[in-house]
């Protein structure tokens, strides 16, 4: 049995998939996106976070049985609203075996995987066998810019996107609109070109920029140093997708 580290469990979530959901935030992420809105989820280790209410623990160890039991006890409530469980992060692929063991113990719940796609392909396949829907983040197509803004090359992400498309599991590509970085016409057009031929793609979601993210960094013992202008209005050019026949919405 593989234990997992979780930094938050959000009940009655309405933004992390269809219906009312419980979102499990796995701790630890191999990316270090400059705009990350969950800096407390980057480290793989439990840590103390300063908050207005004092010091709190970010990161709790669960066994697959304990987490599955917690989720199953709430199955009746979320099933009424055609909801389910979403595994997010951090990066759930980094704890794929634990997530798989939890899913295997769930009692008929709809399962959504929310991933950056940065992980081993075998871990992605392990979870694709067990989930009903995938939210797949696609931030930057240019590999140099991807490395600059996330700390990692995007070769693995683009490869895993093709694997996902061939899996038969429906998915949504989600693009965080970061002003002057991910929302450029060049980047959005590149994403539309990648998305157009993909099997299983339901739509592309353009996600508004989160101005509140920076306030969380000091509490997590980090510095928020964006090299872009947060006040600049984002460029949500849906027509770049529509003219290529790709369904798109601003989430």
C-alpha cells in the first residue's frame, strides 16, 4: 500500500469538473510556474503555512483506505448532483500509484484527473485506466518560454497529450491566461493547431488570471516575482480557436 500527501480537500466545489465535487489536492509538483496559485502545493513535504488565523499544517499523510473511506462517506451527497471526485494538485501524476489505489476503493464515484501532463507516461496510463474525465493544462507551446516560466521543458507534456488523445478518455484542455505570457496570439494559435486534430477533446477552456495568487507566497515562505504585468488585461481570443473549428469557452 502506498501512502499519499495531500495539502487540501475542498468539498462542494463547483469549478473542478461537472456537478458538485470533492477536490483532493495532491502535494508536490515538478513544475514551478511563475503564476502558480497554489504555492503551498509545490513542495512534496508537509510544511507549516502562516495564515491570518495562525500557523497551519499544509500536507497530511493519508493511506489509500483512509482517503477512500472519507470520499465514500460523502458519495450520496455528490452523486445527487451528478458530481464526483477530482484529483488535482500539485501534480497527481507525481503520486499516481497512491491515486490509483484510492480510485480502486471508490464506490461508483465519477473521477476526474486534473493534471499538467508533466509526468511519466506509465503513470498517466495507470490513471487513465481508472478515470472518467481529464482536465489537461496546456500553458505554453514554445519550449524555451515553457522552460523559462515553469522551470521545465514541455516535451513530456506534449507527448502525454497525444497519449491522452489516443486513450479514448474524454478531456478538456485548460489554458491559464497569463497576461503577456500565455495569452499571446502566437501561443493561443499554436494551442489551437495542436488541439484541432485531437480525438476525445471536448473543448478548450480559457482560464482568467488569478490576481489573488501572489498573496499566498509569503505565507508559504516563497517570493512572488512575476516578470509580467499583472494589471494588463488578458487576451481571451476565442476566435483564434473558433476559426479552426475548436470548441472554446472562457471559464
